[in-house]
C-alpha cells in the first residue's frame, strides 16, 4: 500500500463505450473530453479479468473495507451482452469470496432490458438503475435515439418490467437529469407513478466556463419537488434530500455531489485505462486521465495520482468562499467537477453555489418528520368527503396519515411497555431515520401485533424479538447497521414488508444482520456472515422468502403470505402460493386493473391510496371473497375468484370496508364501545351479498355506512 493513499470503495467499469441513445446532455459524448472515440467498443476478456484481479488485490490490501461497490457502466452496458455481464459478475463474486462483500450494480438507459436480461440481473445479483427524465415531453427533450425519435415508451416499458414482482429485487431506482424547462411536478408525478425504490435527481454537468441557467432556477425546481415529495409522505428515498438531512444530523452524505466525505471512486475504461470520475470529462480533454492501466498498475498506485489526492483535503482544501459558508459541512463545495474554471482550476465554489445554498436552506427550514408521538387527526372536510362514499385525494391522504399515526403511537406504547435494547433501537431509528421508520410501520399487520402485545396476549420475549425485527427492517431500509440475535429455538424471523427467514432445527446461535442496505446471516460456527441469497439453500437449511408484489396498474401491493400476525381475518390464512399459483395471482391482479379503470373509476383513487397488502385466505365456501382485519389498516384478505372482473369488485368492496373501519376507529359513529364492535363485526365480516343491520349507529353514521356500502 502506498503511504498517504486511501482505499477506493467504488469501481466504475466501462464495459461498453458506445450507446444506443444520442442524448444531447450526455457528459461522455457531448462535452470537452472525447476520448471515447479512440477506445474499443467493448471491454475485452483480458481487461475484464485484470480488473477483477485488481479489485480483489485492492480489497485484500485494505482489510478495513467491509465491502466494495462495483458499477457496470458505459456507454450502455447492456450492449456488452448478457453473457459477458454475467461472467464479470461471477468472476467478481469468486475473486472477492472470503475477502469482502460485493455490492454489484448497473446503470442503463433501459432500451435493451427484456425478460432474459431481467432474469440474468436477478440471478447474478446486479442491482440496476434506469435513466428516465420524467414524463414523455420531459424525457424526450434530451433522451433521443440517433434518428431523433424519443425513448420514453421503451424506457417506461423497461422500468415496469424491472419493477414487476419477479424482477423487482434487481430494481435499484431511477436516475433523472434535471432540466428546468421541464415542469418539476410533471416530472415527479411521472417518476412516482412507476413505484421506484429510489430516485436520484442530478444537476446537469456544468463548469464556470460553461455555466447552467442562472437565478437559482435549479433550486426552485428541486424545492418544488421536495415540497410535493414531503406532502406525499416521502414515498421513496430521494438521494439529494436525504443527503442534506443526513448532513444536518452530522452523518455522511449519500452522494458525492454533497458533503465532505473523501471521494472513493475510480473508473476503468474499456481499454483498461484507470481514470478519475468521468464527470471530469466536462472540464477539458484528458481531465480524468491518470496514465495508469490495470494490466500494469495496481489501484493503490493509481490512488497516489495528484488528481485523487487533491480531492481528499476536506474543508481546508475548499475555496475561501466555501470555507466561510455556514452550510459548508452539508454542501462540501458541491461536486468537484462543478468547481472548475479555466484560469484557476478547482479553487472555486460550485457553479451551482446559489442553487445549493437555497436548496439546503429550504430543507433545513422544513420541520423534521415527527417521531412516534405525532397526533392523528382528520379534518371535517376530510370526514365529509369520505362519508360521501369515495373521498377526494386530500381526504384519502389524510386518512392514511391518520391511521399511520395511530400505528406509530401503538408502536411507541409497545416500546414503553417492553423496554430493552430492541425497543431502544426502534426509538433511536425513529428519531434519526423517521422516513424509513414510517416505511416499516406502514405495514398493516404491525397494528394487529401491537394491539395483541398491549393486551398482554403475547409473551414478552416474542414481543421484544418482534421489536428487533422492526429495527432490522428499518435499518435495512435506511442502509444502516443492526444485528438481531435469534435464539436457538427460533424457527423463523419476519421483517415487515421485506420477507421471512426460516431456520433449520438445532441451528444454534444465529444473527440476522442489516448492513448498508444488505441482509446477512451468521450461523455459528460459520466464520463470516453471508448474504441471505447465498446462505439460503438445502445444504444449510436456511430459507428466505421475500415478500412478492401484485400490480393492478392502479396500485402495487404486497402479497403478504408470511407475516405471523396476518391471522386477524375471519378466515384462516392460506399457505404461501407456489410459483404457478403466484403467477395466477399476478395475472388476475394485472387484468383487474382494466376493470377498475372502466367500471369503478371513482373507486380507483381509494385503492391506490389505501390498499397496502393482500393475504391469501383459505376458501371455506368456494372461490371469491374478501375480508378485513380491524386492526390492520390497508390489508385485505382475499379468496381468489375465478375472474379478474370478480377480483376488481372484491378490491372495491374491501377498500370501502377499510375506509369504514378506519372512520370507526377515529370517530364515534356508534353509541358505545360495545355497539361499535358489534357493528364492526356485522359490517366487515358479513358474506358479500348479506345486508347488515345499522342498529347502534348514530344517524350520521348510518347515512355514511349506506354510502360507503354503495
């Protein structure tokens, strides 16, 4: 190891140097550095083998690295071919086995994503991001084919395929390059409609010699998106907003465009040349170059290049204007390449300085998401809107938020009644990572579990272990660390909304570990923890069943077939469907979407806003039936019918029951607790064709029930 150098953690492999799009904002083909013209189209097998060996060599030389991140990039990496990508993935796993963990990713324009490619990505564990700039007009403004036609339809098709249940485990998120000529809310809504696991908004690459549009236009654009995202309950992580909040709390940024963390990224081009980050191609010809090559040099040698060392100076290496700025520890001077000016190099603030200052200030002035004790309310307008039978968008959002608040308060009460390290971990995560905690607590059946725990119907060790599972699920969503000890007699662990782990009898002490967005298991006397995907199998007796998804076009819901507290329905839960049965569920749900849009358009927003999970139920009286659990807001139990048309009707009926149940929780629509429970039982659990008595309801409650049932 060369003295004074730091380890690389991110390795960008340019497996193909050409692209099947001709985007006019591309930093590789449209900016100052045109070195792509002289490089081979595809990375040769010799160079690929050398890169793999060099990465493993570097990891062995730096035992402080728990994992390395490898990104398959281009150009367009899928042009390299599925088999080549799969071979690189397998070679990397083999070379790093026993050395450190591998986080393997790919960034693609999506044009060549098909079923075979998606199967390969899942099989090889390649998390894949897709570039999409928003709605059709916004995307096709820049992301065009060589003949000038737009790419929107093909990319959206690819995103929907990658985000579908069989392949979603390989979907890393969407990358959107900002153009202030595009409407920010149109862009946001188009991306949100695709249910991404993450969105990354990128400032277009610019320098002081070629500045972007002025007047803080990019700040205004991002602020509009931030406020809408926050109003929607932060439905997915957004890297730039999350990084600003992390900086406020003294944590490390999630993007190299913000923060004072030392850059740890290196690029290997198709010809094997080792280069600095390729956004330096916007600066001048040859700006990313180092003169090093994987066939002749190690990454430690390359790390000693002045270009890498210049980026490790922290706040003292920034310009005087940056050092004097009150938000420098959050901003970090912005992206290194955005500071460049021809007459003095990088000794400048970011060319987006005004934008970053305004955006950071706005996010910092925005109240933090509230912790567990947030009150739950519904306005009179919201109540009246829901009582009319449907509910407008604001009322539906408010109802979902009110029930989420109830569930968070229940969780807080459980933590208070069952103190210990697990409860402390949940409370700490809620304080520091409220968005991720909200994502976990949104799972409907946690409501049933919390009520049972508070009623004393569960043994204390089981409650504390469930709190540990909640902490592990939240830590996994947050990309932070948590270790859940599993007792020797534990046969399973369930992470709400994520999946179920099963363990063999007599497995001995075990730990389930959430670490930087991955889930691992350590079985003694195993030497090291292993990713679940590798640990599961007949040889170990370990099983992992991720939660699968169902999509109607109106909503994407979890097929919850593993939660131990999904038994609050009046019918018994069915076993986990096998692949053939799951395919039938997925097909009927997809087909039901058309019936929802044509026959029940006024009910579709309620399904989209309120339905979170569906649990298969055993059929007592033949196919077709729906039920709700009074404590699991957002959950339906379904006996699958024969046709998609029948399923659409069941979903509509079930969501109306969810609304009624929630309003019974939040308002006094019955004369007493006893009459409320009698009404709940009669209304929610009746056979579909049977009328229900309205005795016990107030006059207003009676009218509302009739409208909701209608």
